[in-house]
């Protein structure tokens, strides 16, 4: 593959992998053991998957703020915190623990507030509020900014942002996942395994079982993706039930 063609795909896939890492870290910190899941709508006028894709996007958008809250409030579950609460001066001991773990409250006069008589629970509550406010101005923007910049999310034809990959990202996924040729269903399975992308009914079986969406809607979404990739010259249909995704830079595509 020519280097100028490769750069575009490297940027998109690197951004997607970093985004997944960010979400996975947030889930781990928040105590959520479920894998990251990105329910993608393949845009074709209005689809039944649109609302579900929007829900998936906004649930992931909230992950990092959950992680921040869990990181701060987690100190209350430690033995050291319980010991501080039972001490002769619990306010001072709780404040000392927070300074040790979060460098707050400041002991150098940088904070105008007086926390000397504030209980441990109130200190934690105040720190959570401050951390969430600061987070929303910085790291809290990573998911929305990165997913938009790599072409994973969109507000096109909708009021809410949702996962709706554009043609550029779809092509990058094909180039990354497919060496030469791969059955379409195998491509969808691999896209879920690597990147958590849920598009068809097989990948969204859990969502169907939980009655969050019907199987027909996801089957239609799968068909929309196949049609998109056919239009991009990335899928070859050999019959009504057999389609292959082809890497345009693979050895077969260059013959």
C-alpha cells in the first residue's frame, strides 16, 4: 500500500484503538467488567437501530465521569478511611488521607475554603464535584471529540449524536481487518471482537435477548452495511447468501 494511502487508515485505526483504551480504562475504574460495546447505525434514512445507537454512544460518553467518581469515592472503602473515622480527630485524619491520595485539600493556602471542620463524607462529596467539573472541561471531551474526528459518530439526520461510521472509517476497517478476502459475516464478527462494533443480528444477539431491539432491525442494519460496502467497491456478492469483503490493497485486489 502506498504510504500516502496508509497514513489515512493508520490515523483512523489508531484513533479508534486509543478511544477503546480510554473507554476500557474508564470501565475498569468504575468496576464494570462488561466489554466495551459500540452499537453502530448504518445510516439509510431512518432506521430502528438509531435510538439504540444513540443510547450506546451516550452510555459510553458517561463512562469517564463514572470512573472519576469511583476513583474518588473508592477511598471510603479502604481500611485507612475507616481507621480515620474512628480516630480522635476524624476530620483532620480524613483530610490527611485525601491529601495523601489526591493532593487535596491544599496545605499551602492555595484553596480559599476552610475544610478544618468538614466531615470526611463532605470532603469526598466536595472533591467529587470539583473533579467532575474539571473533568468535563478536559478529559471528558475525549470520547465525543475523537469519535467525531475519526468518523465514528454523527448527528446526521438525527437530534442526538450516535455511532454512525462514515465511508472513510468503514474503508479503514476493511483495510485493517481483511488481508485479501473475508466472508462478510466473518468480517462483522472480527469487527466486534477487535473494536466492539455491533452491527448485525449475530453481534447484537445479547441486545435481542434483552428485548432492547428486534432481530429484524439488526438484520436490516447488517444489510445496509453490505449495500454501503458494495457501493464502495469493498464487497463482492457471489450469490444472495454469499458475500465477500475485499481489501482493495490486498494481493487479489491488485491482480
